[in-house]
């Protein structure tokens, strides 16, 4: 199950530095001037999960395959982007393709780092980005509305209802409210909304890019972002992109000491990935054997056949049953054999709802 998060924000707030850090590459230029990034950079990152590491130690397979998440570094937006300012239309089209938006907000003072608007103000910066995304969505809705209104002239009753829905959404956006807060009354409205792929309908995580002091103690800028995140029903992670970059450049065996020296328990990437999973309603299950241990991503609430389909569509079509072991039971008892002897290996059918951390083996017939 692919997961793509688009990193957005005003120019020069630390997007590319963050991207370079979390992908441990230097693919994204990170210079002290606006529009450093034009074409979106992409990087696939493994999802850190100590459970997979422990399963590998237990099974000793030939290989270990973690789940992955893809980050897309989208060029900085500016005021007027929806009307094409700063190549804005091109940038906005890139955002439409991602599953979730990671909105980087500057939350530190540094006179040596230029801010595109001359001062640090998270509320203003968020308002600018939201306004441009909303204006782009209004354009999308108006195109839909125009097409449906043609049908209403023929007396099509359902087209009239559909047009009323698009009008409601357009007016909602026109009041500078995000599409995420539009109330959906029925399945038809849910379908029409999904079909538009509105940018402001996507789940959002604010990344408060701060300095070393802000990571450890917080600051007024981070508090401001927290307040806005609560109002918008969004998530927030505070980190220092500069520290993350320094950490990524270190050899693996030196990173733990670096984190301890900084007073940090883990890299900011770990919190970003966990929050992204929560944002999208995702969870992890595992398959284990002599050949490999592997982590798979599946939505929360998924039933066993859907989880099998993440591996291969044939597994879902020919699903018979799933043999399920709870991760905690496996770790506590030390082997599959011990789990079976304790009567804790369960055979589950098509209605079984997968839980985070399940170790699964699928029986299927094609």
C-alpha cells in the first residue's frame, strides 16, 4: 500500500532541508533563497519499526523488508500561487497527487535566514498557504458546477441535486473555509466530494520547524501552530530540520550518541512517520518466515482478505483463511511452536478485522 506525503510551505522555511534529512540524501537543493526547488523531489523512506527488527532476530530470515513511505518535496508556494504567481499552478498540481500534506511552518528566529515575507509569523504563513489551496479548490468546484448546470437545463433531477451540492461547497470555500470541514449528508455527496480530489480535503500535518531550544523547550511559535492545528483538526510535529540533517549525515553507529547529546530520544522522522500513519488511518501487520520478515501497511478496520490483497490481488480473490499470531504473544513465548502449543495461534475467516502488529499467514486458492 503506497503512501505519499507532499511537503509544502512558503519558500525558505526548511522544506528541502527536512526532505534531505528524512531521506538521508542531498537530492533536494537547500539554499537561502526562494524558489530553490522547482521540480518536486521524491524519496522513499523505510518506516522505522522495532517490532520488525525483533521479528527478524527471532526468525533469522534471508532478508528484512520494512514498510515504506514516499516523501515529495514540492516547491514553495507564495501569495498569488492560485493565479500563477511563482509558478504556483504547476506547484499546486503536484499537491493534488499526494495522500497527505506535510505543511512546514517556520518557528524560529534567525536574521541570517531570509523569510519571504520579512518576519516570522506562523499564523500568517499558514493563512497564506491555506488561501492559495482554497482558491485552487474553488476553481476545481466551479468547473464541476459549470458542467453539471448544463445537465440541469435538460430537467435532470439528480443533476439539480448535484449542482446544489457543488454550490454549497463553493460557498463554503468562498468563506475561506477548508473543504475538510464541509458536512457530508449522504453517500452521493461523499462520492461527489471524493471525485473532485480537492486539495483542502486532504489530511494535514503541520511540521513546526524550530531551533534546538524549540525542540527541547518549545516556544511561542510552536504554541501558535498547535492552536491552529487543533482548530483545523490537523496533526503537528515539532522538529529541527537542521538537527535532523546533521543526524542523517552521521554514520549509523554514531546517531544514538548524537541524540543523547542533544537531549532527544529519537529522530524527528520517527514522529513524522507515526503521525502520518495516524493521520491516514493506517497500521502495520507482518509476514514472517525463512525467506523474509516483512512489514505491510493496511488501513485500520481492514478485514483479512483486504490485508491479503496488499500482498497480491490473487490472495484477496482466493482468500480461504488467515492464521494469526499476536506480536506480543510471539515475543513473550519466543517461537511459533510455543504459540501453537499455548493455543494462541488463531485461524480467522473473511470477517476478521486486522489489528496493528498482527503476524499473519494467508491460505488462499486461485
